[in-house]
């Protein structure tokens, strides 16, 4: 017989874990199923920025004590906002014009209501797992769902496991198998950005050699063919199990740039590290030292996909399921150039939890959440485009190539 729980959550990313935390606080039966065998099974970037609405969502999802612990595990010097504090010229190493012209509209407020949280992704996920370990199952890959006649839904997994519940939540990322079952013809767009992520230990050598401006906080580096964003990540020394201080960095390349190898998505981590050193070999010494001393084999590259601002109504159409919804990247993958991906995902989790509490564990709660979510996500996507134009010349959504968001391993039922 299938196990029965109220809310089945697929995916133990930020939004899935935050939702489970919030539901657990309200004594709602829930369980998270994650295909990876551990939290750190894959490289998924190193640093996460969380802004006003995301911070509020965490405060409302966690106990006061748990939020305080999470907050204390973050970067101790995140800067006042998500707008870079300095913009440097890659060749001269000197300061240059800001990323956004004075008075111009920016994708993120220069003066947010609260200081952002800047978290190490691995540490943040561990914090969100704390206390709900018994509600998270690793190594279970979702296959498909079926709707039972008695107002229940059954999730099937590749292992043969069957789980029965009242609602199913896809929190399983950009290539969400839940979304593929729910919306088989759903398409994403390729933003044409190829982002290389990496980190460099913030040791005495880097402190001595790196540009002093870059050591102060969020910094943008301009080059003619591509750009870079970096952030020093410094952690409290009186708390165990926090990372050694490091500098997080990301290179923004376009897929059609002469700087970008055609096979960039197929490169090994070591090859990506070599590529970053080659790309920045002409930079000023005070900046290229960041890459010359980076962790060999710890770089990764991502093809950045996005949804379009008009998020579809999942309760409409021939494949509609009134007991399934999506949160986070599964609902609205977006370009990170507005620093809103994590914030929006956490906001989703909190909004859905509040709706389930207010309207009960059923379709009405899902529709109420979705109606609100579409509005703030549309604004976030517009801001991601605004940021993308400035950072890597992103084109309007209707000019971007579509990508079928489908995996042949997902079964239709």
C-alpha cells in the first residue's frame, strides 16, 4: 500500500526545504523526495543572495531560533544591496563607470528595506534541512503521478515506491520532471548566457595581490567580450562547520561570442578552470590573480534558461491537474542578473504554505498561491531582463530561442 501524506514535495532545493520547514511548523503532514543521494551530490553554484521578500519568507517559515542560526551562518559583510559596490576595468584594474547609470532604472533597489543575506549554498541547504531530516528522503527519482478517484494523487518513483497524498508540489528545478508530467508541451527560452562559476580561497596571498576595491564587497568587472561579478564571502570564526573564507565569482559569456567554445557545456571542471585562466590572461594582475589562484576542478558552467513573463495557468488545458503545483525554478526559471532567483523561490514556498494553511490542503489553496505568484514573478522576470541587458546583452524574451523543457525519461500517464 502507498504511504499517505498530505503534501508530497519533489525536490530538496531551497524552495522544497523551505516549504517543508513551514508546513512542519504548522503540523501539516509532508515529505520531501530528492533524486540526489545527498545534499551536496552535485555542484550547483556556491553563493546565494537573498533580498527583502526572501528574508521575510525565511523568517515566517522558520522558528525565530532557527532563522537566527541561519542568519549567523551567512557572509558577515554582504554589502548594503545587490547593486555592485565597485565597477572595475579588467585591463587597467582601475574604477570605471557604474553598472547602471545614475538615475537609470535598476533591476534591484539600491536601498533595500533590509541588508541582503549572502549565503553559501551548501550551508544554507544544511540549515534548511535542520530539524526535518525525518521528512526528507534522498535517492528517490520521481517518475510520474496519477490522480485517484477519491481526490488524492499518487506519486510514482523509479524505485517502485508509491506515495499517496492530497497535493503534489514540484520543487525539482529547471528541468522539473513534475512540470514535464503536468505540462508536457511547456517551453523555456535560452537566454544565450553561459555562466562560469568558481571560487578562490580568500587567503593572505589573495588579500595581498587582489585589487583592494574587489576585497570590499560585491564587485563588477568589465571587459570588451564578457564581464565578471565577484563577492568576498567571509564567515564567523566562532561557529563550527562554516566554510573557509573565499571569493565567489562568475563570468558572464554569451553563447555566440568568440570567447565561448562551442563545446563549453561539455568541458570537464578542470578544463573550465583552464578556460577561465585563458580568458582572463590579458587582465590586470590585480584581477586575473583571482583566477590564477582559483580552485582547480571546482569550476562549473551553466546554460541559463528562463521562462517567459506570461506564466501559464496550470489548472487549464487537457492535461490539467488541480492537485499539482510548482515552485521555484520548476515554476519560473530565470536569469540570475536581478539576484531574485532564490528570493522568489523562498517567497513561493512561504506563499504556498500560507495558502495551504488558510484554505486547506486542496486545489483552492494551490490556485490562490498561483494567482499571487504569477504577478510577482512577472515583475521579477522583467527585472532579470533589465539586468541581463546590462551584463551580457540579453535580448528580449520574444527574440530568444525556445527550448523544449522535456526529458524523455519522464513517463506520461
